[in-house]
C-alpha cells in the first residue's frame, strides 16, 4: 500500500512540474537558460576534465545545446543517449548531423554513431523535479536509474530550473541520487557529490 501511494505521489509531482515547465513563455525560458549557462561557466571544473554524457534538450527542458557546442569547440568528447528495448546506451556525437528525431521527436544519435567508451564521465541527468538529496523524478521510464546502477563509476549532475528543486521527494528502493544539481541559482551539492572550487 505504501509503495502504491509513493508511486502515485511521484506521478502527481511529475504532472505538476512538467505542466509548470511547459507553460513557460519562450522569453522566460530563454532568460532562465541564459542564467543556467552563466552557472555552467562558473562551474567549468565539472565538465572540462572528462567526457560528457548528456541528454539533448527538447522543448522546455533545461538547455544543454549551448554546452554541447562549447564542448565540441574545446574538443571534449560528447555522448548522447539512445533508448531501445528498455535499455539506454550513450553514443558519441561530433556535430548536429549526428542527431535525429527519435521517439516523440526526442533528439538521439543517428544509427552508426560510435558507442561511448566505458571511461569515467560526467553524466548530465534530466528530470521533472529533484530534491536536495539528489533524488529525482524523471519521465517515468527509469532509464537513467538503470544506467547509473549498471555504470556506477560516473559523476552525475542534474540540470534544472530553480522551481524544479524541492526539499524532499518520495523515494522508492530503485531510485538513485545524482551527486550534484546545477540550477539557475548555482550548484547544489547532494549527499554523494564531492566538493569543488568554483571559478570566480
């Protein structure tokens, strides 16, 4: 009974947060994403020293496209996710031409892209809502939780607008936290994330 209640609470939170996010006017979304990029620039230590595995932002998601372009410019390896048969894998992308519209129009690597190596990487994780302990409610497929359980050696970073972070979420046994969350106001260190010195 408790598990069913937790699942229902998570579904309701997901609906509410996605509705709020998707109601944003384009000008508001652009302004928030500019602020998010400013925070990314302050935290370059997070993403400049290792390969980056990241979702490719879609519709009103916290923007990753500007970061991807910067990574390409600097020669830092970038990989994007592709989900198939319940399993998510990351594949190297080197330009916009390596992306195509997948399920529901979500950008994903084209067929033929090289599978990402197993070396330690920064994994940028999307979500509808996060909490201060690093737990998240995603889009309901469980792909990132399964990937993080399968490859636990990566650093993980949630990316979110401020309103997508709350104090505590209902948690189920298979939920895994991210180490840090980067928001439009700054970096939130969660329970498993090591400290870093921010660029001033």
